[in-house]
């Protein structure tokens, strides 16, 4: 499920170009990425694209690669649920679609799967470590980008790592503490992480580790649980 975001460079690689989202056309042929619920403009990073399925369903297009006319909804479970309740997809997609009442839950599930997939890739790249001791070392060395706890993690273990995050933040005078999240339910952890299930883990600096942070941030934003700002975590103030 994982997808890489488009590069900001002027000459993207073929792989990056393939990931670029389609340009929906609005009035006058201009690019139109406007939430069908809030009517606010956004970017592919702040909106979710949906397309009409061949069976009349509404299909989330998280990779922004599916063909056909698409519409955009803010990266919010509340916004997706509202679009379903008000039947806004039919008008936006100009098709007789009927979204599933659990579309909001489906998007959450896809975002969770996308995060789990990226964690597996980062682990193979040596940019995702598990275990309280390794996470503590990564935090105190400044390597950790984001910390993760299992839903069933003991309060004492979480507290010790919280203390390490706070100590790094205060000692190095960073702009923000390293974020800590609990993205998976116990069932999701067992199903999606299987033998790689963890109690405590963290993403490390590097392309794959940054991919984990990006996807975790998308998931938490969708759930309305905004993590603390990413930009200053682990960086000293200027």
C-alpha cells in the first residue's frame, strides 16, 4: 500500500513521475483540487482522491493513480463521513455512485496498511528499530524521528521513553519533542506486523524512516489526532 510522494525537483525520475497525481480540471481548464465538503482548496498531501468504481462504488485512490474523473475530500474522517452522509460523491464524480456507509472506516484501514507496509520497508533498510532499549538509545542519540507504542504497551515503559524524549528536547534545546504515537489496535498489530509486532519502536533518519513518519502523520491527521510538529523534532533552535 505504501506510495512515495512526488519529488520537488524539476526533473523527476520515471518512478517519481509515475507517482504524480492526476490533474483534475476545474473551470477554465485549471487544476482543481477542492474538497467537495469544505470547498477549500488543498494539495495532494492534505486531500484524499476518490474515483467511481465500475460497480458504482466510491473508491479511495490514496496513491492518486487510478484513471478517470476524481474528486477530493479533506484528509479527515469527519469530512469523508460527511461526504457519504450528504451524498456529495455522485455530483462531484458526475456518476450514479453510491458510497458504502463504511467508506470512512475503509480509508482508515488503507492508511493503516500503508503505514505498516512502510514500517516493513524501513525495517529492512535499518531505519526502523524495535525494543525499549534500542528506542531509548535512538532517542538519546538524536537518531529517532518518531516513536511508536503498541496499544497494550505498559505505562511504565511508555513513561521511561517519554522521559528520554523530554530529556533530549530540553538538553539539546530542540524546537519540539520527538513525536510518539499509538497507531495500531492490538488486532491490527497482530495482523499487519505479525512476527515484526512491537511494543516500542521508532523510525530513524533516512528516506524509509521519513516515509514512516509521513504515513503516520497522514493517519493521525485523518483521525483528528494531530501529532506535534515534525519540523523541529530533534533539531536545535536557531
